[in-house]
């Protein structure tokens, strides 16, 4: 009896919402108006949520449901999710908000990523479940968010997870950050081929990646396969991820932008992926070709609705909690990112550190003995080098 009364009350609350949102059809019988509301099929009570299933009456505009989402929030609270298409919809009302802090724990979410080829950890959803996706299926990620929104911590979590999950001969990371503030803890990691900050060196790196794209394309053509994963063992290639933080600072370099467009357009089948991050997304920075091919978006707190619309994470401007973001793959959902501070990340990464020199080439060239650990694409052409203050015997 109690369960029946509980469901009746829940249904009456939803009908109240339909009426306030003007989601009904009206018929008149004499002087009396009759309201026909969407049909409520079921109400399910779960541990931390209530799920309503309803269908619209024929002739009702399904766009009106999303358009009036604010009415549902006024009545049921902000923690809701509406999903549906032409006629059938589900309304999920969450009783608990997202956790204010989710601590990074590789072992806790390992089962979620265990069968993925290239896992990107996202965080926990409203059900308290870990969420991740496979970059080989959903390539190229855009992360946007203001300073202090949690964007940098998310990048740290993603890269740290990939380093633990893949062997150095299975994954190569090419990191770039014009602000010189985010990637220093990864400089000595074996998977990491470079950590760059100057546009000149980033351009060289991307030109190298373009050559790699061409080589891989030739290999797939030579062996008649559609994906590099199908190449014979003798020609296997590691996955490559190019991660550029605040790539808005490179927008005026046409060569860089052209190569990035090529990577996001054809990189998936060749095993080359991108993670692009920026504080303030604008239409002039996000070329339509790049935007169309960045299949996954993480929208942390952004300045306004226009910025949220550009990255297609509607509502990101309303986020109030650090580390919370809107994840859009096929549809969008609210996620709380795992928090991984720098000291903990350093401790996790200790076992992956190797002795090497990963840095930018300065104006004064290095001696050959000093260049052995510098990526080839950053090494100056040897015949054009003048070794100042070096004896002839040392040059040889």
C-alpha cells in the first residue's frame, strides 16, 4: 500500500511539472477545458534516484521537453537527466549530487578500463560509477575550462593512467604546453618523447608526426589493411598521443594548425590521436574541421553559454564545483573528475622514470655527445652546426 501511494505521489508531481511546462494538449467540452498530459508508464525507485518513463501524445513537439528542462529542475531539483527522442522519454531524478571530491585510485577503476586498448579515465558519474572510454573507438579529445576548474588535474590523471596501462613500446606521448606549467613531471618518463613549450619546437614535432602519418599510411596500403593494429608483428607501430595544453596560443601558426587538422581527420586508423586543451573556446580558434573530428568533449566550468555551445557541452557555464564537468561522447552527462595532486602523481610515476634529456633545443647547439637523448626531430642538422669553443679533436 505504501509503495502504491509513493508512486501516485510521484506521478502527481510529474503531472504538476507537465502543467507548469505547458506540456499538454487541450480539449474543450462546453465551457470546460480538458488537459491531456504525456502518458506516464512507470516510476522506478532506486537507491539514489527515481526514474520516470513517459511518452508524448501524438502531435506534441519533442523539442519542447528539452526546451522546458528548467521547469523540471525547478520542481525536481538541478540533479536531473532527461533522455529521449521523438516520443518516449525517461526522466532520472538523482537524490544525491555528484561527490565533491573523487580521489584518483588506479586500482579502483582498473576493472572498468581493463579491456580497452587506449583508456581515457573520465571520473565518477551520478551513480558513483567510474566512467572511461576507449580512445581507439572515440578518438581525439577536447578539454576546456577556466583556471581552477579542474582541467589541469584531469590532464594529469589521463596521462598518468595511460603511462601505467601501456608499455613504452606500445604508446608514445608527445606533450606541448606554451605556458610551461603543466607537464614538467612527465619529462623523464620513458613513454614521453618530448615536453615542449616553444612554437618553433612544437612545429618541428608536428612535422615529425606528419611524416609518421605518411609512413603509417604507406604501410597500411602496402599490406592491404585498414588499421595499423592489423599490420604484421614485424611492422607493428605504437599508438601516438599528441597532447597540447592551451593550444589557443598556437592558432596563428598556419603550419601547426594544418597538421593538427590532418591528424584529427585521418589519425584514428593510423593510431595517432590528439588531446587538445584550452581555457576559453572560441569559434576562431576551433576550426570547424578540428571541431567536427574532436569526437569527445570535456567541458569544465567555462565563461558563458557561448563558450559552452562552441564545445557542445551545454550547461558548462553553470558548473559551480571544481573538478565537475560535462562529458559528451554520444550524449552528455555530468562527471566528477578524479583528483590527483602533483606529489601523488610524482610518486606513482617514479617507477617509469628513465635517465634522459627531454627539452627544447636552445639557440646554442649542443655537442654530439649531449644530443643522444634528444628527439631526432629537435636535433639540428649536423653539417650546419658550428661548435663554438670546441677543439677540432672534440668535434671528431
